[in-house]
C-alpha cells in the first residue's frame, strides 16, 4: 500500500515542500530510499527501523520503497525520519491515510522512539502555511518556534507513540498556540547595558550616534582598555526596537543555523556578533558543505563587531564587500546558489599599532615599518565601506574615577529615531532607506552644499590631504549629522564635525 506524506527541506532560509512517498509491497524484505538523499537521510533507515521496533510496533517484513520528491533537489538532514516512520506505519494500516491529509510532518527519531528537534522549523512551517497546508506535526522542542506562524495548527509530540495515537484519533488534543504579541513584548531585562556607563570618550560616543542615525559603518582605533568593546556592545541600545517582522526574519536565520533555544524562541534583541579574528571565510559569510548561515547573516538587522580588524584573514574580509553593499550574501554550491540575508552595521576596532600603545614612548617600541605593515593588512575596498573612523584616547585616572555619567542610551536613541524617521520620509521613492546607502548620484541630489560649505570642504581637502574616497563619505555622514539636528540643509558646522572622523586617513595613511 502506498502512503504520501508532506515534509519540508530548506533552501537558504526558506523552506520548500517535499513529498515522502512510502510503498510496502510483497517480495524479498528490503528498505530502499531514493530521491537524492544525503548520508544523514540514508542513515534514517536504521533509525526508523529501530525506533518503530522500540516503540512497540512490528516492523513490516516487506519490500519498502521510500521516494523523496522532487527528485532533483538534494535532501539533507535527519528531519525526514518521522515522516518516513509515519509513512510506513500508515502503509501498514495503523491509521487511515486521510488523517495525514494537508499535514506537514517534521522530526528526527531517536532509537528509543522519541522525537528529537530539528533545525529550520520556523521557515519550513512558514512556507507550508503559505502553500495552504493547514496542520503540522513537529517535535515537542520546536513547538514554540512553529507556533510563531499564524494560520496553521501546530501539534507537537515527544515520541512516535504519541504521534501515532493522535493520528489514530485516540488522543484528542487542541493545537499548540502562543500569544505572539505578549511573547514579543516580554523583553529580556537581564544584561541591559547603557551608554552612560562608558566614561569620557565623548568623541567616540558621538561617532556611534551618527553611525546609528544613518546606519554608517565605523572603525574605532585606540589603545587596549579604552572602551572599544564596551561601546560596540552598547550600540543596540540606541538603535530602534525591532519590529515583529524584523524579529521573525532574524529568528528564521537562527532557526536554520540551529541556534534557537526553546526558552528564547523569538529573538527580540538586535543581534550582536563578535567573531574571533581566527574565523574562516566560510564561517564568516556562510556556506560549507552543509550550508549554514555565517556570522554576517547571524548579525542580520544587528551589529557585526570585528575586534582586532588587522588580524582577520584578508580573504575573509574581502568577501564581505558584496554583502556590505547588497545586504545579503550569495553562496554558490554544487546544486545551485543560496542567498542569506546579511544587512548589518559593521563596527570594527583596532589598536593604533601592533603593541597597541602608539604615542606612549615608554611602552611602544614599534618601528615605522611594523606600524605601516599592521595598517596595510586592512584592505582598501573594505575601508571604502567604512564612513566614520574615530580615535579613542587613553583615559586619565581622573576621568575614570569621576562619578559623572554621560547621556543615557534612551536620550541618544531619541535623536537617532528622529533622524531615521526623516530619512525614511526623504527616501520614500528610493530603493534604499538610510544615508549610508546613497550612491554618488543620490549624494549629489540629497546633499547640496552652499558656497561656504564648499569652501570649507575644499580647504579640508587641500590641507588634510584627504583621498577622493573620503569625499562622498564626508557628505553622507554630514547628511546624517544634519538629520540628527532636524536640519534641512547641510551646514559648515555639520561638515566640520565629520571631517574630524577622517583625520585618521592622513595620520595612518589608511
Ligand atoms: N570609557 C570607559 N569607561 C568606563 N570603563 C572603561 C572605559 N574604558 C574601559 N573601561 C574598563 O576597561 C574594561 C575593558 O574595556 P574594553 O574591553 O572596552 O577595552 P578595549 O578598548 O576593547 O580594549 P582591547 O583593545 O584590549 O580590546 C571595561 O570592561 C571597563 O571595565
Ligand atoms: Mg576589545
């Protein structure tokens, strides 16, 4: 007898439906699996056989053929265990085929018959709902994740026996639901940080406010222990709160990467990722044999913090160029290309020289050659995508021990929100949202300068020996400074402020 079950696979962060067809026929006992399965799927035969036996059912001594359709897509992972097992039991007549109608089934099986969680449940259930599927059976641990999708009934189970008795209508149960609005509203209070905890460093704080205002990328340069990491970790506190859509988008990526914890199913904090500088290019951008979102996708809608920028492998940084421009990353694989979203704010940090204490005659013995070698490790094209560079001085004892705290994150956030609102209105008809995303043509259109401003910029170029690449960045950042003030025009004051974030160009020959 033939039974057909709906299951799902993943392509990037989107699900696609897979039909699991199971046929039992007379003949020599065999268990064949066809339809381009990978090795984890092939191994599912052994898990299914043992799980069925250990759940107290008899495994049929028949010729079993399982086909995963469409046949041209490679099937990966263990999520087909449960659909295959239920297909076999249905073909044996344990429950009617009609009870599987319009039902998505996902889950890995343990040898003892319990159902284990699988990655990517949220995008798979989401896609199934869009395709008109009305019910889904998922592992118990993935229940909350699946219930984020509205309009599809979620039935979570912990064991194969429970799932079978539900399909036999022995077990009456209501679908699992969560109150999404209140779930989203319960922000985690623990670990809340605030800008006011960072003492001094007013210049850097202001640069980060501008960065948040127009989604500019920033490079922080300073000796060890001056608060670079501290500041970077606090940027999320001055960015707008996540919308529900953004939150679901991030959760999808984490679901595919297998990083969702059941107690924290919907991600409602902007991601902050700080990969170590030894990270490989594919771990940074995603990919690998079994495709997995990389750090830049895990930082989607949040912050990617690259500490010790010059220590990163050069080719790891080079391949970030396209994602920084497009907001997504495309990975080529044998059977096609995958696209993961990767729209993040890049905050990079570095020391001014290899030892970190440039300018301190007693501590720094770095030679000129060593210093320039250190700076040359950062690729020019990457620097091209960084609009603001700010130097953090060493803190004096007086500043550190002073009790005065600066502005709170909430106060800064007010100005950031206002600036972003202005940009959203201004760029309504454009294919982009924020100042940092403007190209040369748009800069000309949206950043007109008066005579006074032009003179100032001209003299800055002459005296500071600025590179051509600095020109557009100054204008983009100046636009954000004007927006933070709610000013229609870019004035000389705004330009003067952002020029100081380019002085490093000349100093370090970046
Ligand atoms: N501006 C500051 N205000 C208050 N505390 C600070 C400040 N700067 C540094 N600290 C203290 O020093 C510690 C180290 O700071 P942080 O890790 O941010 O330094 P860093 O600049 O990232 O250094 P490194 O270059 O070594 O990575 C902080 O945890 C904090 O206790
Ligand atoms: Mg640090």
